[in-house]
C-alpha cells in the first residue's frame, strides 16, 4: 500500500484541477516546489475534498445509494460495486468492486484521502497561519477521520498511517493496527476538527463544527459509547443551528439541497463543471440498468400512510403525476418490461428531469449526514443509557412529525426493548437508500439474522443471500496482502 502513496498524493492534489509542475523526479511532488504560497494550500484542500469523488468503474464509491445494495433494502440488477456478488456468493478477498478492487475499492479510495490529509497536515503551516491555518487543518482532520472511520467500520483492523506520504520509506511493508487505535485516532481527529471549525450552518461544501460533531456521534455509537454519544448529539440539538427540512424529498436534489437546514455534510456537485461521472438518474431508472431496486421486505417495513414510502420508491402504475420520468418511452413500473416485485428508487431523482438519456449530466449532492440522523442517534443512545424517557420520545416524534411526513407519535409506555425496535424501524424508513442500513445492521449485531438466507427478489425465491459473522468486517484486497507480505495479514475467515 505504501508504494502507492507518492502517486496517490499527486493524484489527490490534482483531482479537481492542478497547476502544471516541473517535477523531478516526475513520480514525486517535491515540497521544494509545492507549499510556497497560500494558493498551494487552497489547491491541496480542494484536492483533499476531491478524493470524495472516487469512482469504481462508472459509479462513485462515496455515493450513499449504492451501499444500500449490500443490505436488505435494495438490490442491483447489474452487480454495481459487486454488491450482488457479495451477497449471493459471499465475500472473498478477490471479489473486486467496492470491497477489494485493486483499482478503486473503498480501501484504496480511503487511503488516497488519508494520504492527501496527511500531506496537508504536515505542510500547510509553511504557507498559512492564525485562524486560516487552524480552519484548514480542522477540515483535514475531519476528512482524515471520515476516511478512517469508513475503513474501521468496514474492514476493522487496518494500517494506521499519519506520516506525510512524501517522507515515507516505500520499501517497507505495512501491518494492521488494532481497530481501537484507529478509532482513537478518529476521535482525536474529530476533536481537533470540532475545536477548529466554525459553528455555522453547512452551506459551501466545507465541513463545519457540526459536521465533525455528527460524525463523532456516529463513531461513538459504533463503539457503543452510548452516554458520550447522547451527550454530543444533545449539544448539536441545543445549538439550534440545524432543523428538519419541511420538504423531505428536497434533501436529495437541487435547488433544495443547497438551502436545506438539515444537511450537515455532503459531497457537492454542480453541473456541468462538476457533474456525476455516471448519472444517478440513468443508473436507477433507465431500462437496462435498474440498479437501485427496493426489496419487498423494504416496502413492507413502511407503516400504512407513511408518505416517505412514495417519496422514496416508485410503484406499479405510477405515471407522470407520481413523478415517473419516462412518459411513454419505457412504460410504468411493474408494467411492460418492468418485472413484478421491482420498485425503482425515487429518492435522489430530480423531478425536473424528464426522459433521461445516457450521457445525462446530473449533479445531486451525496448527502452523508442529516440532522434527522443526529436526532435518531440521540434517541438510540439515550434509550440505551436511560430507557425511553421523554427526550427519546421527543426526538423520534419530531422526525415523524416533519411537515409533509406528519406521521403520528409513538405510543406511550414503550419498554426499552420496544423503543429500540421502533428506533431501528424509524432509521430504516427515514434513511432508506441513503447508505446507512448496511452499517446499522452490522453495528447492531443482527446482520447475520437479517441477511443470511434473505431473498432479495421474490421472482427468484431460490436465490438467497449469504452472510456469515466474519462478513461484519470485509477482507482486505488481496493485492494489498500480496504487496505487503508477510507483515499485512488477511482478516479472519478469508
């Protein structure tokens, strides 16, 4: 893995537009040439955020919707990200896709981001000072923590690297660090980000204090530090900087995304200059792809009259009045060439796009943290600490009562166990197609129960998913094991 870091940092810095550099040797970016002016800090920070645009093939690694296909919420007809293969055949160190591709797996993409963050943290004080220096370092700490947390919750024990990539001896092999060391670095990085970033609304794509606080709540829940998670989530709520958007669906397309008071961190796009590599709309809807299909189990999870169901999925017979974007060319869901039991994803689709064609440049931002998540994370953590007290009811009921959703409050008198199940239900329907379900199932310890033997498509009842307990942590890419033998050891069970 270290062998890639010199090339990785050049790639990261140049990801969204790079100065022409006369570099000697050409495979390294010399600090004698770079880090000479504040403009270099801007370029490095832009490149660091640019690592969040990584793609595997045509689809983005950090596009939340594709992670749903690893869960019981949805499935992909074309094995996007190797999700279908991972569930039907089981995980292996050579499966490719998001898990273990030697090109743009989550593993490789995350370490590119980490390398870019390490470079900025090691060098930015050469060109910046004061509050600006603190803010840039705060954003780098946040993004390094974001990448490391994706690794920790997905792969478990991974190499811990904090050095400037241009100072690393690439002849040395790397080994895994205990997951607890990774998680401690993540917490420390987020604490430094919280101290440095502005206490402001999230608008420009740059992380703010609450972005770091919210991700840290997620980390604390993963670690089962419930009291700390509840306390930090309560801080965010009490700060009153964020609120639930009165247009639930508007969180997932423009222009509402840019003015939503609910979004706390996202990967931002703007067509035509910064559009998706591969249209979300085309992949979800267009005939021949159908790569975000709701399962019947997901559909059955919704309570009667929950409007989020029709805001998230299309249904048989839907037409233009329901926002179906193919008036007359492809037919309607569940009719003609659409199969029974197929519920096309509707969330993330811009309703202004009609009859989308291959080559479409769409630019929905990838939302990774919403205020609704903070409220439900608070409810989950507080329920584990103290049971279903009034504050737990309040946070869940406020999410349910959002204007346009208007679901009734939870019944009084729930036990801690009953409230736990209600919160898990609420998370599933509130965040359907947002990439959280797979990680929720694993941290709750119920992934085997929910995913092993699961029938994704009722038309093929004999095809069942395979999920074993060791799948809670993915195998490291075999290419990385081979490059770092014998120090880097494969995860157990692979």
